[in-house]
C-alpha cells in the first residue's frame, strides 16, 4: 500500500520561456507556481505561492502540514529536474 505522500506530484506545463508548475495532491487539490525563465532557472512569479490552494474553487488556505509537504516535494523535484524552480 502506498503512503499518502506518494499521491503528490508535480506537472510542468511550459510555453517557451514561461509556464506553470502545478503541484497536485490526491488528485483533488492543485497549487500553481507560474514561472518565467531567468538565467536558466524557473523563477516563480507569484508573490506568495503558499497562501492558498488554486483548486478547488473555495481556495482554502494551506495548513502548516501541507506547506511542509509541498516544500519537501519541491526539494525532491529540484533534485530530479534539470531546470530548478526558485522563489523571489
């Protein structure tokens, strides 16, 4: 049986030098990190990306545990990905 943490993943949708990195948790919650390519790095252009969920529509605020999970998953993503996401 898989752990609940493994039900979280990233999907990068790129259109040239811009795009959106989506974090999906349990196929029910989505957090979007819009980015621009700056010096070979994906620089997140969202002011506070950890404020609330982008989907579902209610946009509930992220809990502390959810923020920690996302940060851990972002670390894993950056280790595996050739182009890493950075925040201002």
